[in-house]
């Protein structure tokens, strides 16, 4: 049995955290979270096998740890797809099949690791593009899209992909680098994965289940002048109703809510806002909310920001702070202090 190092301690932490997080998501969340639960358990299993192989316990039996690199990408993609679509077609599991033939070639460690890393990076990009598209579709439908967008998962995938690329370089040149430096590189990559697993668990424990989305409407034909005129007239009526009735103050306002209130089709509302304001539904509604917050701050300087944000329809403090900074260019607190100084 070979001596272990601090990397193996991190791998043990990944195993324990992955198993615990996988069980928590599987047992306490909706079915669409089970794909992520499987991903966490897969990461835990890979860490366990790495630990057993590096200790010398199973290395002489059969080397299978490199194949996990090929599995992580497709499983991550399918887990994210299940998370946002609530179901998977059986045909989508073909993404996992390429890993099977490589089980026969695990003795060619560098070949399998190289193919697996490229495969993982490809699926990381595919998953990020899918999540960004999902965020855009939510922006067209909901004023609280940030609560469901999984934007944080895009960052997790991007950061882990970068470290995976560096780790591939380390693996291919490990014979040319010092043992201590090689172990340090392995430790950093393992540490990043431990942190990533913890972030996924924590975020998904508070993450709301993805809302059921309507079918994405086709893009409007902006070259038709008569159509533009029609949309302008629809927008004037729509905008007047939304502002005069202050519907934008309604928490978690959706395109369907506005459709029910106005009698207009969701497709027409979405196209009208996109064409006339060049904004998504989310941006359009939140612009009025921020105007309401700014006006309230001038009239009620002592009122807590959290209460004002809630009155404006924001469902979370994080979402309010993000939108306010994006539109105003200052944080809510900075804006409040600035206006307080100007009024003296």
C-alpha cells in the first residue's frame, strides 16, 4: 500500500460531500434535481476510485478512473437539461455511450485522459450555452428570472473547465515536473472540485424548481413598417395599463399574468416589448420597479431598503441589488447616501 498525501484527504472530502449532497438532493428536492444528485454521486465515486487506485489497493486489478473524465461532461449536460426541462427523453442518454468503448483502453492513460478532457470541455460549453439560452427565455417571460436562471452554474462550469484544462497540461507533462509541484497541481484541481461540489449543494438547496415555460415565440419581422406601427399602438396601450395600474409592483409578475390582465396574447406582448423598447420583459418591468424605488427613497429616506424593494415587487435582496446596480450604476446603499447628501 502506497503512502497517501494531502490530495487524498481532499479526495476523501469530495467523496463524503458528494454522497451527502447527492442523497440530500435525491430525497428532499423535486425529481428534476435527481440528475444533479446522480452527478454528485458520480463525482464522489470517481474520488473514491482515485483514492483506492493511488493507495495501490485496486490499481493492479483494473484501472477505470480515466473513464470518469469522459462521463462528467455528458452527465453534467443531462443533469442541467433535466433541471430546466423537468424530463429527459430516453434517446438523450446516447450522450453517455462513448464512455463504454474506452473502458477497453484504460491502460492508455494519457490517451483516455486527453480524449476525456476535450470531451468534458465540449460538454461544459454545450451546457453553458444551454443555460444562457434558458436565462434569455426566462427574461422574456418573468420579472423574477434571476431566481430560476441557474446563472451561478454557468460560472461553476466555466471555472472548473479552466482548471480541468490546466490539469490536462499537468498530466501530460508530469514526468517533466517535480513531484511536489505535480502533487500541488493535483491538489489545487481537487480543491476546486471540492469547492464546486459544495457550491452546487448549497445553491440547489435554496434553488426554486424551474417554472414551466411557454413555447418560445418566433422573432418578429421588423422590416414590415405596418407591423411596427401596429406594435407601437399596442405598446402605448399596454404601457399605459401597466403604469397606471402599477402592475409592475406585483411580485413574480409573469408574461402570462399580464396576458390575463390585458386580454392580449403572450406572443403579442412579448413581441411588442422586444420591438418597441428593445428590452426583454424582465428588463422592461424591472426598469419601472427601479424608478419606483428611486422615487420612494426621495420621499421616505428613513424607510428600510428591504421594505422598499419588497414594495417594488422584488422577490429577493440579491436580485434587487443586482438589477439596481445594473440600471442605476450604484448600489442601493450608495444611491441612498448620495441622495441624502444632495438634499442637505
